[in-house]
C-alpha cells in the first residue's frame, strides 16, 4: 500500500514538474478563527484555501461536523481546481488535523490520489522552500463525487465495532474518562471504546511516527490483522487523523463521522466514564 504521506522535498520536485498536484491549504483551529488569515499571510505556491467548517462538513446537527452533501462538497473542490484525474496534496500548519479531514473526504468521495504533506507548512518552511501571498483564481476543476471510497459507520455501526472489533476514541484522555468536557454537553465515551489520543500519533514537529511505531501503538489497543477497527472523536475531525495514522500503519479503519457529538443526541445510547 503506497504511503498517504508526502515529504516536503518530494512535493517541491512535483510542483516544479510538468503536471503538478493540486494543493489545498486546510489550516484550521477548533473553535476558530478560520485559517484564511494565516493563508493570506503566506502559503505554498498555487495552493487554495479550504475552510473546514464550510467546505468539509455539512451544517451542524446531529453532530458538529457531519458529512457534507456530495454536491456541495464537489462544488467546493471544483472551485479549488480539483479534478478526478489529477493528484491532490493537502496540508495544514503542522500536525495534519485539518489536512486529514480533507484527505478522508476526498477519498470517501472517490478521489484515488490524495496525499498529506507530512509536517505541513512547518516542514515546508524547514526545508527552505518558498511561500507566496499570491492567491490563484478559483475554478478549473471537474471533480465528480462517487461516495463510498472509504469505510464509514453510523452510531449503530460504532456500537457494533466496540463490541465485536476495536473502536478507538481519538480524544484526550480526560475527555474520554469524562473528567473534563469543554465542548459537548455530555462527558464520557462510547462503552467498550479504547482511548488512543490523536496527539500522540505525531512527534513534536507535527510529523507522523513511523509505521512500525504507529502499528505497535494501535496493536496495544487491540488492532491487528483480521480485526475490524473504527475511530471516533468529538465531531469526526481528529478521528479522521486517527484513520490516517491507522492507514500509515497498514490498517483500513472505518470513521464514525458524527462521533461523540452525534452519539449523545440520543439519550437512549449508553455513556461510559472512567478509564475502561
């Protein structure tokens, strides 16, 4: 399986070639502000900005970042120059949280060649590569969505995975245990889920751990050959990062897009607290 990551040096060579990939800048912070101002201060040459809350999610409810409608997502990608037959590279500031959401969605909607710049803009700058403030014209893409390219589960599917496979909760430990919940109205986790926080998938520079270290990390939580694996988080953004890390480790994991913010909308669904 080819790596879903690309290094800054390789990307620089591709951008200088005859058929450069489309670049998407997905800088994003939970709670805002959007990364557009950061983009305007400097971005990779020819990159177009993608607003995660607007372009990579549907309107909230249920869940804070539900799956976008196929037509709306395709229109946003076409405005960014995305076509079905042209490679795409996505990046954010460093840790790939926003970039992973774009990677997952493009793959889910059928694009077959999407990679994430490992270490994001920070790695690009560290390699001595240039930034620009020039904003390319919108449009030019012909992306046509074909949903189903990645594994997706709903609340029922997540509950089944927790019972019969491995369901990973990508949030910080205190949120998983129910000790702190700064965003959603109910604290805790899906019963039988296992806590593997996304933050530890990358090093201090925001670059992913190597495949062997990631594989060891996920195996300690029950993943392995022949085991069905899924991931969730608060609203489906950091869980996409978990699915990306699992892909680097060699595992094809499902994403519960609605995640915790969807799970708690039904009071009949059970809530667990504590470490187990």
